[in-house]
C-alpha cells in the first residue's frame, strides 16, 4: 500500500489544503486516488461494491477537494500543507536546526533587551548626572542577567525549543506527544 505521505506528495497541489480544494482535479490527480482504491481492494479493505462506487466518485470528481473524502478511511487525510510551520515533514535534524535558530533569535532578543535600555539610561545619565552615581548599572545588571542566561545555557535552551517543536510537530500530525527523554542520555 502506498504510504499516506507518498499519496499526497503525488499531487501538484495538496487536495487537503482548503486553499486548493476549489482547484480543478486533473486526470493525474484522479489516477492517484484510483491507485489508492486499487490497493485497498487488493488488500481486502474494500469489497467490490465499495471499490466500484468510490471509483465512480473518483472519475466524477471535478475539484481537488472532492478527492480526500473518497480515501479518508484508507490513508491519513490530515493536512500537512495547511500547517504553516511545515513541521509535519521535518526530520530530527530539521527540528534541531530550527531549535538552534530559535536560540540565536533568543540571543539577539536578549542582546537588544540589554543594549537598548542600557544605552538610553547611559545617555540620560551622561546628560544629567555626568560624574555622579552611575545608576544605569542597575538597569544593565538587570537586563544583562537574561543575556548571560540565554548565552550560557545554550544546550538547555536549544533542548527546550526542540521539545516545543516536537510537541507542535506531533500536534500537526495528529499524534499523541511523548517527550523524547534526552535528559536521561
């Protein structure tokens, strides 16, 4: 039997995506669904009457949106393209790369969160109190703690992002999420 991912990747436009549902179905699109039905009949999952009825519906289908319901009980029709993050097709390496990119974004955000208020406070201090008590140090200390935490705890932050991405991926695939216990390794 053709796998669910292989079935839907055979289409030029994924018929499960609501944006593509109104597009006209091609002969090739109908042939993909017909192959799923043929495989289902050969496997004994469809009897002859069901096969004939679904084959007729496939031939009569005018739009892409009409095709997934015909094979909904034969292959997974969970939409992968309607999810904007694309995590459903992500490999563990892709998830790791995304987690590292998220950590880098966290570092940039923490750096901006340190620099902007620090510079503003130092400018105000230098214009108003030059030579007096350096109170911007408190602002720099408070915002610098987060910057140091994000920069130093790289592996923990990346692992946290990986867990979030894996959970999101499982949700997109419609599967229960079980944490990948990397802490015990």
